[in-house]
C-alpha cells in the first residue's frame, strides 16, 4: 500500500488528520493547475478555430501546398488540444466526485508524483502500462 493509504487507514488520528489535510491541499493545487490549463487550451482552440491558414490569399501552387501543410498541422494541434481538454474535464469531474487520485482500474491510490506530472491521470502507472500494452 502507498504511504498515504497506510496513514489514512491507521488509527493515529493526528497522522490521519495531517494526511487528509495534506491530500486536500495537494488536490486543491492540482485543481488550480487543471483549471489554469483548461483556460489556456480553450483560448488556444478558439484562436486556432479563427485563424485558419486557408483564410489567407494563396498566391501560387507552392503557397497552396504550404497552406495545406499548415492547415493539416493546425488541425492536428487542435485535435490534440481538444483531447487534452477532455482529459482535464474528466479529471475535474473526478475531483468533484471524490474519485480523483484513485486508479479507475485497480482502485489503488495514484502516486502524487504521477499526478504532479500528469494531473489528469485516471490510472496508476502499472494499470496505464498494461492498458497501453494491449
């Protein structure tokens, strides 16, 4: 078991209270980070939607090819940002329901290090690796 789980499950109320407070503070920090990134992505997606490369006048076939390449790149970037926005929305939902920080597959606590690095993680590293292997 992870140390957070051990402390929470132990009968020591001081440790339990400290751990619960620390976990709440950590989750609040993560929530702020997620909301900040959500605002960033929303702004970026709106910009990309309004700034299409094909909106500019194409001069010749070279410009047209470049314009098409830029449009594909921009479309791919927009899709990636939309996907990340969905992951953030799901993480915020799990925070709201109290399911955040618990692996959706095995029910184990997700490490703080993983959540710091990848705040919208829904799986512990072991389950994520197993999911990606299949």
